[in-house]
């Protein structure tokens, strides 16, 4: 398996680039998105660490 990226934690077991034993992503970077560009809630995004910026 590829080297882990310690900056990108991952717990999605079905994800192709998930390192199951260490709970990290093996990609160098990821793309995070949302349904709109006015998201105020974490559930509106695909980012578990989302926080709204006032």
C-alpha cells in the first residue's frame, strides 16, 4: 500500500485510498465539495472538519 498522508485522516472503509490499519488517506491531496457555495452547516458539505467562517 502507498505511504499514508498524516494530514488527511480517513475513516471511510469503502474508499479506495483508505489505509484501513492506520485510518489515513494515501493520496497526496483531496478535493472537498458542497452542494452550494453558501454552506453554513457541516451537513451541507463533504468535509467532516467543516466550520463556518463568519
